[in-house]
C-alpha cells in the first residue's frame, strides 16, 4: 500500500540558495520537463544545463516546413529539425570535438548552388573528406558518415539539397537505418555528444497538424499555420488536431509511449514554455496520454507565456491562452488524474501581458508569480533569469 504526503514551503523567487545548490551540483539537479517545439527554447536550454543535467525536452515532430518538408515528403518520417537543434543545445561543450560536431549539425548547404555542386559536397561528407567532418574524432565521425551514406543512397537523384540542414540529413539517415524509429538514433547521438539532458519527440510518428479557423477554413500543415513561411492566417484558430498527411482532413491520434508517460508523471517540475502557441506548445499536449500523465503528477506546473507577437495567438488574450492551454490538457476527462494541470503563471514583473482576470485565475486555482525575467533586450527573456526562476519552484 502506498500513500502520498504533500509538504508546503514558503517560496522565494528567485531562490538564491536553491539556485546555488543546483549550479554547484548540476549532475544532481532536478528533473524539469519542457513541452517544447522549435528554436524558441534553445537558448534557455543551453543555459539550463548549467543548473541540472536531468531536464527532459519533449519536442514536436510535426514540423512541415523548410528542409524538413522535403525529407518528410521523401521518406514519410517525423520532423527531425527541432530534435537535432535541441540535442545540440544540450550537448556537453567540454567534450573533445564538440565544436566541430555542432558546426556540422547546424550547417546548411547553399541555397543558390547548382545541384551537382551540392551532390558533390554531400559525397565529400559521406567519404569523410569535407572540411566540416575531417576534424571530428572517431567513433563519432564514422557514425555520422554511415547515417549520411544511408540518406544519400535513399534520396532520389532530383532531391532538392538547396538549403538542406546537414544535421537533418544525418538524423534522417539514422531513422531509415533503425527500422523507421527515431529513438535509437537520438539515444546514440545523445551519448556521443554527452547531452546534459534528455531529448525525445512526444510521438515517434509521422503526423501533421490541422486547424479549423473561426471563419470555417481548414488549414493543414504546420508551415501554413505559423505565419512565418506563408501569410498570417486570415482568421483566428478555433480548434486543432493531429492529421494524417497534408492533402485531406483526416483527424487521428496516437498514444505516447510508456517512457514518455513515466517522464511526465515523475518530473519535479513541468514547464509550458515560450514558442508558437499552437504548433509548438499545444501540439505537444494533444497526443493520447499526455493530459492524463500531467494530471497524475503532483508537482508544480508552470506556464511561461510568449513575449512579443505570435501570429498563431491572434484573437487570444492572455487569459484565453491560459484557458485554452488547460482545456487542451484536460480534454480526456475520463482518464484525468487527481492533480492540477497548471499551478503557476510565471510573468516578468514589468512586461505588459494584457489584462489578467484575478477572479478567473482564482477559480482555476492558478497563482501568478511576477519576478524580473527580462533585461535590456525588449521582447526577449533573459535565459539566466528564467532558469533561476523555474528552479526556484523545486
């Protein structure tokens, strides 16, 4: 028979004693879980590893734009770009050869080069003769060559390599070389770069995003939703779902794996961080089992909202975002756990997030915490201040 006991403490924000403890012994730091999408959290992640080596990053595999779109179309794979960039953000920068690996994984082929030139550069990389790969030590070098060789062998001769991310090509090769599974290659590269944290896709599945707008329009594909690669949506988003393919409206869903459930249920802190509101944050919360796992966790859950303008948030006030976040998580009420899905709204003490409804927040049992999170740069969180604030909750 098991029982639980909740212990209350007076919170200090930021808490210098806790922060100093974690910074002194990051290998014993807390397990902070982020539901994260694209690059918005990479700078914070790079700082966060100074305080704990046990952060968990569940990233969305639903990106359908840029070079990821070409790989997805060619191989029907989950998006790997966000996975790759977060691994690099968490890599141990003291490991020999790490700067070279980082340079390789973040390099993109030229967008204006002739196809033959790009194919020759890819061949150089596969052979280990390109300047970007020559100085990487083995066994990492040979492993990278193997995965790139798989991708090279599988792409069609007219595959467009312009602007292609080398890191994405490597990850795609690993996926194809491991029975169409991302987890094995992510685990392998995590070990090789000594990632100071854990990175996984929320789902190891090749799905896309679909939304219905307030005006009734249906839009399929993450790249058509964000307002970055295409025009901003003509109407606010009414609802979102996971979709099979990009041609027709085919709502679907998949259950998260047991290791994802365990990671969510045992996290010392869950953070809903900045990023595109629908395609990065809410998309991560939609797979079956995510909401139930969150509500089975008794530890603090914190929402750190976006700064500036997010095209996906059009029509949504700060309070409406809080409500939509909570309702997305709590959608499966029959399997909901006994605990809250959101406890704290973490805000900079001087930034204008819009009007807050104290009565509604009280009914939702959400506490507002205001503390300095922004320094001299407008619309940019200070990575160190954010890390210290989040770590003060645990």
